[in-house]
């Protein structure tokens, strides 16, 4: 990927963040990790990301609410949701909020990378 953009990874689980960051880098992506919704919002620069990997449950915060806030603020960056607490209600809300993928932990590395590549295809 020439002139590649970054993948923002938002997860409150430090081991998951490190694992995803490592996996992304192994596949040639730049990964920028965030441990909370607030950390992501403080960072900003959404135009520098080709996608955001967003945990749905962030220490009592909702990744879905965060996604809606970003959209309301004009951020158009694609979102890939990840969750360890899958339910039909959560999946429906995630899809309704706008996402390019919804992955349930634990997910296969190739499914994750395929989702990132699909999300970033038009953003690079």
C-alpha cells in the first residue's frame, strides 16, 4: 500500500490491542492503538485513518454510540466492530449504525485482515 493510511484500533483490553496492532503490522498496515473512546476523540485526525477497528464494549462505554457520534461530527471513516459479547440486538444496532464488518471474538486472523483490506480498499 503506497501512501498508506493508518488503522485506528480502539479496545480497552491491552492484550487485544497489542495482538491486533502486531497482526496489522505483519500485514503491512500502520496501526495506532487507543484504550478508550476519549483517547480516540482527543487524537482526532480521522482523515488519516482508512478504518477504525472498534470494540463495542469499552469500559462501560458503547462503541456503537461512539460510531454514531463520529458520523454526526462528519467523520466518514469505515468502522469494523469487534465484540466478545455477541447478541442479535447488538449485531442489529452495529449494522444499523454503519459498519463494514462485525466480528465476534475470538475471530480468525484472516477474517480480520480481509475485513480491514475491504474497508481500506477505497480509502487508500
